[in-house]
C-alpha cells in the first residue's frame, strides 16, 4: 500500500512542471499577415508569456491581410469566440491587438479583467503610442510596446491616468530630493542668525516724502490668434467597446495607420 502511494506521489511530481508550463506553451502571436520572421515571433511569444503571467492575462497579437472580408472589430470578436483565449480560463482575461493590412485598420480590445483595467481610454493611449511604428513598418517594436504598455497600465487602478507625471517613480524621487533640499536650506538659513538691518534703519521719516507722481498712458495693443485644432492622432478615436457575436463584452479602440 505504501509503495502504491509513493508511486502516485512520484508520478505527480513528474507531471507538475509540465502542468505549470502548459499555459506558457499556448500561442500568443497569430501573424497571418506575415509581418514577422521566426526569430521575432519567438521573442514576442516569450515576452507575451512573461508579462502575461505577471498580470494573469493573455496578450494576443492578431494580424491578417484581409480579415476574411469582415470588419476588423468583427474579425477580432470572432477570433475571441472561436479560439477562446484567456489566462485564467477559456474566454478569460485577454488583451488583443488586431491588424488588417488591406484596410490599414488597427483594433485593440480588452476582455474580462483587461476590460476593467484597460478601458477604452487607456487602449486609445496605447494605440497612439504604437501607431507611428505601425505606419513606419517597425511591427516588432510596435507589438513589443503594446505588450509592455498594456502590462504597465494594468498595474494602475481603474480611473487613474497611468501617464500622469505624478505616478512616474523618477518624478517622485526628484520631488522628494527637492523638498529635502528646501527643508535643509531653511534650517541652514535659520541657524545663521537673524538680520535686523532693513530699508528703514537709516531712514529719517520726518524728512522723507514723495515729491511728485504722475501716470502716463502710452497705447493699447490687441493681438488675435487662431485657436489650434486638437489632433486625435493615429487615425482618430474610435471603438469604445461592445459585444462579440458570442456575447462577450470588451473595451475597445480603433484607428488607421
């Protein structure tokens, strides 16, 4: 009996590493448009698995030459319904970057946990960051930026602007050093004694007075400027989220490149 339990225990120990790495082996890069070579795909697969494990979220990249005649948003939705990605479970936490090379469309979507932490506004920001690289054909760097920025943004609670300067660690360090410097300066100033001489020390108030004063009007100048038009950047704001044909809700952002 003891030997039987020892055998089962040893068998489970052998299977345990495989069960841990099973999810890591799942495909994350679906480059149907052929934008990447094998080395680039392998690097991005490793990056998506590394950062995905830290956020319990699948980072998916999906490219196509014609989207099977569908709109890129519908193409992305059907992919999610049929492939059922999700780090925690099928149809689970997922972020998808979908690209249609024929129409030069790009769409970003967040499902489940990613829908909450990567709302349409944050996805807009990510799209603005990657659009220049997509336009110039630097697809690997664009996809790398998508993965890393999505990972970064998911580390902030919903409703917070991740790009706000106050959340930058270096800005916080500089501010802390600045405040410390001001405090030390005040302490050093106060330790040197107080200066008692001022402008009234040698002033004879009985003999000092204003002799004359006058106001002279010279001219008035008015300048008109055209109010600058705000640019949406990278194809304009769009998307906003919705539901797939299978009924799965998502946040979204779309544009051109």
